């Protein structure tokens, strides 16, 4: 029986596997067999093959033998390419948001910062990661460009596969201070400073992730 959230069996297999891969439930390098996956989801091999093909297009799976696929690894080069696009698109989203933002929306962003402050004090790294994500997309949504937001969201989804962004309180405090500064620039409708800050903010995230990957020998570990 298909979950009511999905229209087809292919969708059920595709979205379920994609979520598990992005969340790290299914690790890079894991081999997925068509027959085993069909049994797991109680479907025939046809929707599994279709789902595998879609995940291969998403670059989340790669061929592994004649009857299965392997969860693809994530290289430093992949991360750099993703962030190269993100930096430009998120800068555009902030630029558009400056023109559209209301005082009510600014108040909402301030409340998010207050919530984030509590997570910093509690040293809740995962909680702060999610609140950080919510903060950024709340700003990007103000751009009122749905296509732009969808592309950024797709790129963001891959971030779940990276090493943990936040590993100490100082990192969260730095991020939080930049969020507060960004709100000030949005309040002032200062496009140049707001865009400049989001570029630096995202570039710093890239540099931190790449450094973590190198420290953990990440590319070799996940192959």
C-alpha cells in the first residue's frame, strides 16, 4: 500500500531513499540492490529501477554492478561547486529581500535570533543548525521568487551530507552575531552591506566545511 503522501510507488521509493541519503541514514558507499530495495518497500522491481535512475540524475547514486547502485561520495570539489552556486543565488535572494521586507517580517527574524540565542547557550548544535536554516530561508522567501528559492533549497539539501557545521559554542556565537548584523542591514534597507555580509557568511561556511573534510579525511572515509 502506498503512503498517502505519495502518488506512485516510484515516488515512495525515490523520496524515502533520498531523505535517508541526505540525512545520512544511508551512508556514502552503501550498496543498494534492486531486489532488496523492492522487498523493503513491498513493491516490484520496476518502481525501484525508476527511483534509482532519478537518484542517479540527482548524483546521489552511481552504478555498482549490474543489479544495484552505490550511494555516491561527496568530494571537496563537489562541495566547492555547490557553494559557488549558492553564494551567487543567496546573494540575489537577499538583494531582492531588501526591497520587499516589512517591519513585521523583521520582527519575526528578531524572534528567530532570540530562539537561536537559547540554543547557543544550551550548546544544541543540531538545533542551531535547523534554526539557522529556518532563519536563512525566512529571508530568502521574502524575495518572492519561488524558482530561486526552490533552487537554493535543492542545493541546501545536500548540506545534510557534510560534516557537522557547528562543533563549538564560538562558531554558533559568530554565526548568531552575523545574523543580528544582517537584520540591522535589512532594517536600514542597505542592500550593499546585506549582500556583502551574506556572501562572507556563506564563504566562511564553505571554508569551515572544507577544513573539516580535510581534517577527517572525509573523501577517503566515504568512498
